[in-house]
């Protein structure tokens, strides 16, 4: 069972097609959508797909090892589960399911601050192996209390997201009137009724809410005021001065997520960050934003010896993961593919998705003649500019 793969869905695109039929439209749109005209989503895909690798077939080869050591822990695969907000809206109990399977398969699971499960619950399920994604609250007391809770729960790695300076302008969510919990409009009710498995599982799990943030929300706050509360209280701008008190308060590994250029990476190094995630928030914040792959190549050459460099945004296959690692990433994170897995296969979907990606990576490395993840940059085809 640990190596379970459902042969009907060998690719993430197969999972996506099935999940689209089983998740209500308003929830699927939240998962899928980008901002403005969604050009950033397209650019992410084109960027990573332009990367080419070259095999070396006649040299001695003893097999591949996909393990990666990060912060004193050796993970079994070079990818983890990225933070996704409102996961329980897209599939009931999604954070619990994914945190449990990440522990089982020995990959990192990153819990979002705006998850539908509490940080304490996920710490328990993951046996202290999950990472925590942190926004920078404008309210100092909330920031201090959240960090205290994260530390007390036993999280060892803190991931500070810095690229949500404002709420993204996402037309799909605007049209759907998306909120947490979802509004009971006739349109949304009809969408729920069209997805009976989702509806049954949601009824069992209970309505999704932002469990970690509930203690900080005014009692009886109307649903339509949630966005304003989040924007004013929980998601403050994060600059160097905003990162310093977080760095001072957090004693474990600190990861800065959402950087896209060399100057920001240099600043992260200066304040003592242990890693950065080259990311444009999955194309959800700046439609004209640069795909992370090209800046990843520049940053890794300049700062790869000084700080760990990770990448997310636009990765959907073992080929994409290998391309990112060959471009200079030490590790990668994926978000949407794992939720597609849950939408398609329910509780088995996370395990299936992890196993498929791992198997794809093994095939790629064996074909290249690459024995370890850190050797992948050697197989990058040179002089192939990314459009």
C-alpha cells in the first residue's frame, strides 16, 4: 500500500481532469486561478517546460539516489508539499490527509497560516515534522502569539511568505463570491449538489474554517468582513525590517518564500535566513511577474554557496522537478498537484501523487545517468535561454 499508484491517473493532468468533476466549481477555481488575466500561470508553465536536459549514456553508472538533506533531516524525495490556503474547502480534511502521508513518505509538508486545520492539529499528525508557513501580522501581539504557538507545537522550520503585499486580484474568486466558509448562494449550492462525494465528506468533516486564526477573529464577525480582517491584521507587508524581529524570535531554520530577484536574496542572507524559495506565488499575485526559473539560475550561480535555494510555482511533474533542480534549486515544492490527487482519489490521492512524482524522478535520473540530486545541474543543456 505504501507504493500505491492508481494506473488510471499516471500524470497530474489526469488527476486534474478527474478532480475538476469532483470538486465544486467555486473551490476548484480558487485552486486553479491566478490573478488578472492569468498570464503568469501560462508564463510559469512555459518557463519550466523550456528547460532541457542532456543524458550521458556511456559512462559508468551505479543507480540513482533521490534523497536530500535539509536542516539536519534527510528526506526521501527532492520535493515537498507547498502551503495552500483553504485546503479543506477544496477537499475535506485535506491538510490532515496530506500531513499524514508526507510523514509516511518522508517529505516535508508546509502548513498554511490560512489553512482549514489548526497548527496544533497538524503538528500532532505530522509528529513535529511539518513546516509552518507564516505571514507577518500587522498586530504585534498576534505575531508574537502565533510564533509562540508554532514553537510550542514543535515545528522546526518556519517559512515566511513575503509576496502577499495585497490580496491578489483574482477574477474567478470575485465572480464566485468566494469566502470561508463559502456563501450559500443558489449557484454555489447547485455546484455542491453536483459533487456528491465532496458534499458527503464535507458533511462528515464539518464546514471548513481558518482554524489557526479563529482565536484572533472578532466573535460574530460577518463573513463578508473576513477579507478586510485578513488584509489589515494578518497579512502585513514584509520588508527587511519586518523580517528582523521574526528572525530574532525564531531560533530554528528560517525560510523566506516569494523572492524573485538577486537583491532580495542578498537581503535575506544579510538578516540570517537559512533558505529562500524562488516563487511568484503560483502566478496568483502579479500577472506580469517573471517565471521563477530564469532568476533561479542567476541566483543559484551567485548565492548557491551561501544559502539553500528552493523553488515552487508551475511544477507539475517529475520532469519539472528535475528541470528546477538542474537549474540550481536545492529542493522543490508543489501545491496544486497534491490537491488534484485528493480531488480525484480522496484519501489515497496524496500517496498516489507522491509515488507518481518519485517514480517519474527515478526514471529521469536513470535516463540521464545522474546518480544524485545535487548532480542534476551538470545535465542542464547550456545556451538555451528561457523565453
